[in-house]
C-alpha cells in the first residue's frame, strides 16, 4: 500500500550570514506545516514530502547533529526505506551542503534543484520551471532567510506551483535561542492550514510577527558601551566564558571580553563581531536571556 501523498513545493535553505536554517512550503494539502518542515539551529533543515516519511525530519537532524553531512544523511535515510520510489526529501546543513532525492514514482511533475545553501523540490507541479524559479528567487533574494524563503514560495507559485492549486503554507526558521524568551530555536514558526491564498496569508503573518518582535527586542546591532558592557560581562561570567579577574569593569571593550563573546556565540551557532564595538542582536538577546533568568546559562 502506497503512503498518502503530500503534493508540495518547498525550499530548504541556509543563511551563512546569520547561521539561520529553515524551510518554506506550500501545498494543496491540509496543514502542510505539520508534516513537511523540520529545522534545528546549528544543525540543518529537512523537507520531507510526496509519499511522506515524517521520521526523515527528526532522524535526519539527529544524523547531521552527530556530524553527518547532507549527502551521507540522505543516503542513510533512504537505505532502509521500503518506499524510496515515492519519497521526496531535501536537506541542508549548516556548513552549506545541500542535497535532495525525488523518487521515480513521485507524481508528475516531480523533481528538485540544488544550489549553494539551498534545495528546492516539488511534486504534482506545473513543470520543472517551478523549482527553477524557486531556486533563482532564493539565490537572488535580499533580506534575511525568512525573506528569501518567502520570495522562493512566491516565485514557485507564479511559475505554476502545485498544479492542483493552493490550500496551506508554512515557514520555519531556526536560530539558536531566538524562540520566545530565549528557550527554543524557533525564530519563525508560522503556519496557514486552510486558506484560498495561503502564501499571501503567510506573508501577512510574517509581517505581523516582525512588528511584534520589533517591540520586544533590538532591531539592529547593539553598541558595546558603558550601558551594555556590564550586562554582557555579567552573562559571560555566569556561563563560565569570562573569568572575573580577566576583564575589569571598564567602559571599553577589552580582549578578554572579545574572546569570550566569540566563544559564546560560536557554541550557539551565532556570529559575533565584537571587534567593531557592536554586537549582533541575536547574540545580545541570548546574553540578556541569561541575565534575566529566562533560560539556563548552559
């Protein structure tokens, strides 16, 4: 008996500037966001669709977290699967590697396109131009990862999309400690389960989330000065990255604090550039969460 089919367009992507990983998906299928997209900060992202094996999501992420690259992970997932011919799956890792599989029995048109830091795939599509348009839009797009994922969805739909039409859409972006109050990595996790124009509605929800987050967190880089440095040092001492004797309480950024910030950020899959006397907002939010007690220091 063949598995139930999730006819879908999706793009799995990685942003080397921020370390974000994520998936955007649209389908003539109810609540596709509950099935297809999987992502984990510092690891990678997976889209599993067509004759969907949902275990590919968590299992693929676990394999990549254990050190497997995207091609090796895909090979391992497919090796013991009895329905490889109807599976479609795309994977991206945080090192930028991307790979995909489209089984020969996936419903036509089915295929994928991979590029640096992304893979676009779909089945029951209007034609190959759909995944080509998605890949081109993602590669050319500006903004953050969520912007580029949305651009890919819109381009794929404009090129014909799922030939059955639209019903649901979702976007998932993982960033270390960027979930609500810093407890999870779900930086963006939005779903439209049943709407005539789910991509438009998903765009509206993304804009609404950004408006909400703008009221909750810094909009841009945080300057490391007399106001912010005491908080930063306090957080780094609590995590064990900075020894009290190594960094005096001065108004200037010192080498010990710079080294501690880089180590703190790297452990969380973030990028710190403190030598310019500014700090990325995601790093500052992670430090703020520690000092405010909103999540454990480890």
